[in-house]
């Protein structure tokens, strides 16, 4: 996978030409990461006297986030649903054309634009999913459970972004040399096979929901 197939290389070149001159991939990483860290820190700062019941929200929210990741990826990102066509276009129309199973690595930080979540999508996810969940947990379980819910969600999002960048890192990247990373990356690589992308491998971070719903891609 040292060179991209001609069709992928042509698409990447055309996509890069359309990027605004001010775009900086590392600034994009910093913006998304700083937002997640800020939300997580703010939530943790609101903790008062959490108990075991409050702490139990952490694994529950982690598993819920994993399921949401799977379902959002499986449906609006891979099926053009009414009102969510932009998510489908950005994912299938851009990301899957930019990275295929035979051309997973990017070449430099400009490729982050085709990998990272757009800030407008982050805002939509927070307003449509994160805030209602936080309010529901606060109402039913109290402020400490809500604070841990918000912090866990923020950390999960941060891990999501960083791992997705790792799956499209260069083959000689130190990140892929870390224990377990190539096995997790292989899960995402198989999803980028055009023959499998609509059927399997919808978890980008940890394939928990893919296992539960029997949608783990097979080598």
C-alpha cells in the first residue's frame, strides 16, 4: 500500500485543490480535541459528591456511545436518510473515496480534512444527542451522574477522533506499532473495502457493537 490507486490519487488531488487556503489539519485536530477536553473538564469540575451509583454511569455511557457510533455510521453515514444527506455525502462521497482498503494511509495533515469530524457536525451531535442525554440523566439521576455522563461522552469522542486518525496514519507510524493497534486498524481497513462497507465494520473505535450485532467484517 505504498502508492494509492490512480482513481484514489486523482480524487485526492482534486479534493485538495478545493480545500480553502486557510485550512490547517493540525489546527483542525487541536480545535476538535480542545473542545472535547474543555467539555470533559467542565463536567468534571461540576462533580460534588459522586457515589457508586453515579460512577456506574461511566461504563453505561461508554457502551451507549459505542452503540451510537455503530448506528450513526451504519445508517445516516451509509444510507442517505431524509435531512441527513450531508452526513452521507461527506462519509461515502468523500471519506470512502479518499481512503480505500488498498489506500488507507494519508500523506500529510491536509488529509485530516477527509477524516476528522467537521465542526458543524460536532455541534449537531452535541445539540441533538449530547445535551438531551445530559439533561435526561440530570433529571433522573442527579448532577453527579450527569457530570460523569458528559465527561465520559467527551472522552469517548476524543478517542474516536484520535483512533480514526491512527487508522489512516502512514504504515511506518509509531502509533500503529503500539500493542493492539494494528488489529483494531484491520477492522477499519476491511470496512473500507467497497464490497463490505455497507455491510460490516461500523465501529470505528472498539468493535463491541459489531460483535453484538454480528457485523464484524471477516478477513
